[in-house]
C-alpha cells in the first residue's frame, strides 16, 4: 500500500477531462507584477466564445509538431554558427558572443505560436487591453495594428490603433534597436519612409510583418513601461486563434524580459493551469527588489541553465527520468548529446528516441491492466479508460542538473481525447541526435 | 533537441532567474 501511495497517482478520470466552469480563487498575495494566465482551451478563456470552433486535439498535435520542427531547425542552425565562432572566441570574447547572435541565418523559421496560454496586457495611451499568446520560445512581442495595410486575422478584441495612442512612435531604420531585429526574429529588418519594418515567420508559414514601434506597456497599474518596443503588425496570418498577437519571453535583448530588466531583474515565473484549472499566472520580478541574481524561494528547486548551446532558447540539462519510483536505465549522454530546452509554447515533451523508448516501455508495464486504444497523431501509447472512474498511474519524475527532482502532475503524464483515448503525453524524436 | 513542453509544466511553479542563470520548479504554483 505504501509503495502504491509513493509511486502511483490514484485519481478520478474526470480530473483529467476538461471542465466548463471557470472558478478562479481570490487572488492571493503574489510578489512582483502578476498577470492572469488562462489556457486557451480551458474554462476561463473568452477567446472561444461566439461559436468559434476550438481546435481538435489532432490539430493541436499537428501544430505542435510544426513548432518542434521549427525549433529543431533553428537550434541546428545556431549550433552551426556557434561552432563557426569558436575560432574567434580567443581573440575577442565580447565580439564573439555578439557575432553568434548577429549571424543567425535569415532562412530559419521561428517557433510556431501555437499559443495554448494567454495573458492580458495594456498597450498605448489611453491603454488598450490585448490578449497575447505567452511564449518563452520566441523573443519579439507583436500585436495586430490598424489600418492592417495588407491583412489581419479576426481577433476577439479591437485591433490596436496606433493613431489613437498619444505615446506611440515608430522606430527609425538607423537605430540600434532596428538592427537588433535580426537576432530577435531571424530576419533582417526592412525600411519604409525611414521607419523600421520587422518580419517574423513561423514554422508553418504563419507570419507577422509591420512597423517596429514604441509605446507605453501596462502590465499592472503599478508596472508601466514607457517606450516598450514591439511589432505593430500590418500583415498577419496564421494560427494565432483570436488572440491579438504574441508576447516574447525569450532571452534576446528585445524580449520583454530584457526590456523590463531594470525593474524586474530578468526574473519571471509562471504557473500554467490545466484544462480544468483556473488560477494560472505570469509574474515578473521576485518582489525582493531589482537585480536579484541569486534568487532563493521557499520550496523551489533550481537547475542551472545550460547556456553553452545558444542564447535564444532556455536550455536545461536532463540527467534522468523515473517511472513508478524506478529510475530508467538511460545514459545521461543520451540527453547531453541532444540537449533540452524548456518551452511554454510546445505542448508535448519530446525526448531523445532511446529515452522515449525506455519511458514508454516502463509506462506500458505499469499500465498493463488497462485496455489499449489506437494511437493519436504523434502519441503512440493510448488507453481506453471509458469503463473506469478511478485509475492508478505510475508517477513520473525528471531529474535535472543540480539534483533538481521534479515530479509531474498527473495532468502532465496523460492527455485525453475523451475517456476512450487517454494517451501518454510524451513523444520521441526521430533519433537520439536530433 | 529535447523539449520540456507545457503539458508537463502544468500546475508547477516555473521560475526563470535569467540573471542568476537558473530555472526553478516548485509545486502547486496555480493554487
């Protein structure tokens, strides 16, 4: 009995299924500037109302694969560039770091803004509220802008009108910020009547093109940033749902993390709610004052970023995985050879092929009493649980560098397409070196 | 490249201490 309690989750199947009721708890005390995060398919989103058709799980998984393909292509390109820079490193260290960003290939696709999680921010004077996709896998923040010279997709809120904002201004082509778009977007900026023009293209051909601009950004009443640089999109198309655009939480100097660094010390945190949950948040700063580099917080276990592999994504080192209390027999080299990033926009965790095979095999043994179901897109380990109300599943833990052990929530182990198709929410890469 | 995706991050408190070069995880971040 003790083993079952320690190494298994026993739960009601309904706890994995989506809920239709939004019940946010009263906002508790949270340090820093805190924004509400909602799941786009969850109970608290307002973006799927008025008869809008929510994407199916199969569609979500297809978009997810496009995003992963795009991330992997971009990281591969970056690694190539970083290797090229090694020779220069000894002669001019600072220049080498800068160059490794400046030499990003223009052809690379950026991650697809699948956008499962959304935050609301205010832009302009007077401020207009915008629901933006929340993305740690890209850098530029952009929103659709009037007059939508070429094209805008349908969004829930009114499209931002720069002419109605007293604090809006375009950024000049000759500015340093304009040059910085190359690393933030992967594309060289353009110029129109001395105004800087950005273009950002995603893995599935989604894109946004428009003026690179500045305006007042309001995160909370107390947290207002004059001159926030963002993309004012005049030609936008793709899988952005009814959101107004995207908020880039990556590491590039143009990301919101870097632009608000003076106040928040490049520190942010979030909780992503489940499809039944109502209390997600995105919080900038740690509430301990600015520029706190050695953050310590009760109950938080830390792993160092693996920064050696490039500066766009957030790399971390996975050392091992446990299933049902048993460490899988996977050489740490399997994870080290591939590298791992954490991304708020990718849905399903991708593992090196060998690691996924081991995880799947162990999980199947623990789940052998349940009837199997057909595969669902990239998910190949599925069960028909329609005859069960309560189920028992093995706990899964990740061991990250720095002895950081993280046990996943049951919602992080299984994904449901109804009770008759409940799948292990992991997938393998094509090979160990991808 | 492996990717730690958002399904697996659900309900965790995920802390990005970019200046400190570290990523933190805590439990019950949404409660």
